[in-house]
C-alpha cells in the first residue's frame, strides 16, 4: 500500500479575477495606475485598457514605454512604477471607508476552497503586490499564505492567457497536494471576471465564463456573489 496516495481524476478548475470581480477596485485601480506611471516616468496614459495588446499592468506599461519612446531600461521602469503603484494602493486601502469587497465574494471563494472536487485560484492582470493587498483587504490573505488559494499575476506574465494558464497549473498543484482519492470524471474550467478581455481570454482557453458586475452583457451575469445557489447553477457546480 502506498503511504501517500495521489488523487485520481481531474479537479474542476475555478479561477477568479480581482479588480471589479472580487473587490470594487476597478475605478481607483485605474486612477492610481495612471498616477503612478505619470509620477515615475512622466508619461501620460489614457486608461482605456481595451486599446492595448495585453490588458495587464505590465503589458500596458511596456506598450506605452515603446509607444512613447521612453529611454532607459524598460524592466527598471516597470520595477519603479510597480513600487509606487503598490504604495499608492496600500494607502488607498488603508484609508478606504469600509470594506471594498464585492458583496459575498469572500464567502463564495471560501465555499469553493472547501470543495474537494475544485482547484481554486486567482488570475489577474494586476501586479502581484497590489493583488495581494486587495485579497488581504477582503479577508482572503490567509488562504494565499497557506497555499490553498493559487495566484498568478502580471508579475508572472504580461499576457492574460499565460497568466490564466499559470494559475491553472498552480491551482492544480495545490489540489494534488491537499486532496486524496477524489474522482472528478469531467474536467470543467470556470472563470469569474468583469471585463471584455476576461471574456475573450475564456473563449480562447475554453473556460466557462461568468460575468460579475455590469461592465459587460452576458447570459450568465451577476451583480455580486450573494446568491450562491444561482452562481453555482450558472457555473455547472450544482449536483
């Protein structure tokens, strides 16, 4: 008999975006990103993310550096902008009036983490430092620290597809490490997001997309995470 049995089958993969999905941060995140870029580099950017090749913090910054011909080492500029942006985000969250959690988000993520048939992670176009601050703000920091909740960000890749693939690998690795003898006959991938780039990435990667918020129209769209039964049904996770 093997002492360390490995789980059989494949888990259901459940990934979440951060800004505008788990936390009401889309507006201030955009504002602070633009501010950090301006303060550090002097570049002025418009904040219309749909016009960029890679809709991620690193992708947007590197495209603007090339477009505006900023001299110097691009990676060093990114390090400095990331540092300033993280500081601005920390200050904003500390001064926020109340918790900025999308209603029901923490409970829903924790419900997913409790399911033995689900591998759960976060895949965001934001940088790792700011993503962790936001997840800590809504009470999910301990799950990151424990390794239960996987995380992939723009600090790993500029391309959203690569970020999602990495989050998938990390979430599955966590699941294998913490789960035994669970059989899930069909492999189902689900992503909760709020932007058109999330929707396009899901189409490219074969994810079942669930829209959160009112920024896009979609057959499966919810304002928040309060109606867990409806969310689970839309995601195909009931029964």
